């Protein structure tokens, strides 16, 4: 007897299973696409990935920053950022100095080589961002940013509520387990 088996395939937004947010999936997909586009540009320079690019951008904006500030700015997990900072320092793109008053903390700043990498990559990233920004009219951009802000605020609020419920229940509520794995 032949038994039909269903195979996984790329999901269209119309085909999402019950309980999966169409908005969340669309935003995740857009985010991955945009990250990939920037990653492809910055990785043309040897040993520069998306997180290293974000560090270069941040340290170009300010003269120096703590690791905590860089975690917040880059929106990168502490462990991943720590590895990237060590690699960037080994490649002489950044330098670190002990933080005044707390020898355990470091203050990071760009080296001349790091500034040069930033100068090389910036026009290429700007070209991409200009093209992206032109995809929408000024009114559409304003509306899109407003919608993104509302979705982010709702997501954060819902996440805090779910985390509190999960903590009380001893784990993640079953209906939310799929969303976490997307």
C-alpha cells in the first residue's frame, strides 16, 4: 500500500498554518532579505560581516563606546558581539582600552584601518539604502515606519505578557512555541 506523504515547501503568506502571524512572517522575511543584501555588500571586504559593519558604523558615530553600548547599538547578542570585537581587534580595525574606574570593562574605538574600511564600504551601503528608500514615496515611508513602530510596540508588549505567563507556568505556552522557532 502506497502512503502519500506531504513534503515541506516554501510557504506563501496565504498558506501559513493556523496560529502563525502573517505579519510576523512577512517582517521576518523582509528582515532576512535586507540583512542579506547588506551582508553581501560589506562582506566584499575581507573579514567584515554584518555585525562588524554595525560596529564600524557605531564607532564612526561616536569616538568610543563600551561593549554594552555596542550590544545595544548593533542589536547583537553579547556572546556574538564579543567574538566579533575580539576578531576586529586582532585585525587592527578597533582597539580597546580599560574603562576608567572599572578595569574589567573595555572602551572600544576605531583604528585608522577601521576608519578606512568604513570609508570604503559606506558608499556601497548608501547606494543600496538609497535604492531601498526610493521603493516607497515619502508618504508611504512615513506610513510604513508608523506601522512598524506599532507592530514592534505590540510585539514587545505581547512578549512581556507571554514571558510573565510562561514564567508562572514554568515554560513557554504551547500556542507560542511555533512563533519562537520561526
